C-alpha cells in the first residue's frame, strides 16, 4: 500500500487533535520510511535499482527489519514514546502506535510477502504485490474509500467543511497514487514511456520512492493547513 496509509493520518488527527498532523503522517508510513533508510544501511537492499525497469510485481526487497512481524512492536513503541515526548500526553502516542500497527496489518493483507522475522521464518502476509498486484491495488482502493468515508462522516458531524485546495490535494495524492500503481503493476515506467533503461539511471529506484513519499507527505500537510475550521475544531 502506498497512498492508502496516509488516509489513516487524517483520521488520527480527527481522533487525537493534540498531536501534530505531521507526526501522524510520519507514524502511518514509519515502516516504509524505515525501509528506505535501511536500504542505504545495506539491511534491506531494493532491486531493480533502475527506476525505469521497476514494476510493482518485480520490486524485490527483503523487509526483515522494517516490516516483519517481530520488529513491528518495536516501531509501534517508538511511535508511542515519540508521541508522548512531543505532545506531553499519551493519546497522540497511542494513536501513533496504532497507525504503525494498522500499516503492518494492511500490508500483510495486500502487499509484499512478509515473515515472522526473515525469509526463513513463517510467512505472515499474502504477497499479493507479486502474485496478484491488481488485487492488491484494488484492496488499497477499497481501504481508501472506507477510511475517507469515515473522515467525511466525522467532518460532517463536527460541522467541518474542507477547502477546495484540500479536495484537489486529496484527489492528486490518493487518486494519483492509485493510478500510478495500476499503471506500473506489471509494466515499468520505461515500457509505458517507450524509454530504454539507461545504465546512467542505476541507483534511482529508492531516491525516486523517497521523493514520492515525501512529496505526498508535504502535500497532505499543506492541505491540512488550508483548513482553519479543522484547526479550530482541534
């Protein structure tokens, strides 16, 4: 799941407004952000390393430390402690920890193959990204629809009306994220654009993924800041 995880941050901000929205955005994507960092530490190397040849189905990464079952309580605890330290209350930390665990569960239901701890241990995930990528993306679509319906229902109950800028940003992040995954599920960007994968682009996969995550995070944070009524309600 890519953009779908970010929907849980919007819901978290509604439920625990004391916490900063940026904290929830990071917490909901913490395992993926750790994965990108661990790639550079040599713990979770990601292949293919040329962004023009990557597809969702062929992206190969051993996420032992960032996504496997055994380390997940540690990352949830990290979010819990960070939330308590940053905001002086347990609720933002508890919600941040819940976001990490929801990330794990949704990835196990429709994402890469994950294990208890390492590829030699018991499988705990469907691995749909490799075996049934379109099913995985459709599950993400359903998750986004359900979560955002919950967000809008809560907004309506609180009398909150989102700005046009927010709606456009949500459409770009969630709709654009889903469209990108559908397009690149089994066909690489190079194939779609008719571009040969130049060796000069070696090592570009993780930087492009990192820029994608950061761009989505910044866009959603900016859009949330365009809603004075949300801040007032918090």
